[in-house]
């Protein structure tokens, strides 16, 4: 039972991180109607950049982390302006293929610049684990849990009350109407990609601190996709719920496999079984909006 509760707590903490990355998928989809399959590469680039700054310049983690966020915001805007903006008005499948190509190119570039071998992150926390009610949790995951909750609250406030958040919601609802109201759709698109890149970099840094930095980080973007579909591709709340469900499911699958089934690799494949089931049973997800077309 100690192992069960340990994995349950880990699942909740990792699930909040998945929820934050899933919100990035939803953010870009709601504002641009594009599914960004290069989301995992944002995690990878963010982790490598933070590692490089800390190792090369020997500066405190906080400053290196802030510089990483600034770099990723600029990178997100650059990608939107140079790669995605010329694709406005093109078929959705063409834009999706561009994001897939961007994913392959970015991963290859990261491997060329930093190598394919995993490297350890510079030590950020002096303690190895924190004892919470007899359960041990790594400080990096605790930090990510707290920051993830802050980001979720920030997203709620941003979309509900801020001027730019309302502009983004209006753009997601109807781009032509938003333009007629004086909203710069191009600026909204750029802002969505900048925020998505920054938040993904946060997740990449946290995972990098725990497991090291390598090209395997980009796979998290694919692992989070079932959480996005489960919650609903256009629902921020659904992204959070889907992330928590997938995070807990992964760890529970590992527990059941290790204790009873002994199949192996259940941790990796469990989210994709959920993806298949939810697409068959409820294609729009738990909180997604049904798209009804009149013929």
C-alpha cells in the first residue's frame, strides 16, 4: 500500500505538469485552430537552453530559468511569424503537416547542437527528497506542482478578466468578427505561441531536473496528447482534468503491471489506450464542444 500511495501522489504531481502542457495545446488550438505537434520539442529546447545557460555561465538557477523563459517567448513568436503566419488561409491539414515537419527539424537541430546522450541538470536543490506523510517526493516535482497550480490560476484570470485574454477568446470564437472589432489577430496568434513555448519550457526544465536532459523529453508532447483529447481539444478545464487522469493512470498502470500482470511497458502505452477508447466512445472529449454542421 505504501507503493500504491507513493505512485498515486507521483501521478497527481506529474498529472498537473501534463495538464499545464495540455493547456498549451488547447491555447494554440483555441486561438489558431492548429494542433501543434511540435509541442514536445518546446519542452526539449527549453530544457537544453536552461541547462546550457546554467552550465556555461554558472549563474543562479532563478536567473537562468528567467532567461530561458524570455528566450522561449521570442522563439515562439519567431516560429509563428516565420513558419505559421504564411500558412494563414491554407487547409488545416497543410498547417498540421508543417508542425510535424517543425517537430522533426527542431529535434534534429537539438541533437546536432547538444548531442543525443542524456546529461544531468546542475544541482538546484540541496535535498534529494521531501517527506510528506511518510511519502518521499522530489523537490523538483513539488516545485512543478506549485508552479503548475499558479499557472492554472493565471490562465483562468487571463482568459476571464484580462484584455488580451478576452481578445484571444474572441479570436478563437470568430477571427473575422474579432478583426472587425479592432483586434489584431496576428498579435493574438503570436501571443498564443509565445505563452505556449514559455509554459512548455517550464515543464521541460522540471522533467530535465529529475530525469536529465535528452531527446526523450520531446516524447512528452506525444504522451500529453491523449490528455488533450480526453479533456476536449478546445477546453482549458478539460486539459487540466485530462492531464491529471493520464498522470494518475500511468502510475496506476505501472503499479498493476509490476504487482500483478508483469506485461512490461504499461506505463508507456496506457495513455494511448485511453486515447483510442475516448475517440470511440466520446470523440469530443469530456469537456469538448460538439461541432454541429447543418447540411
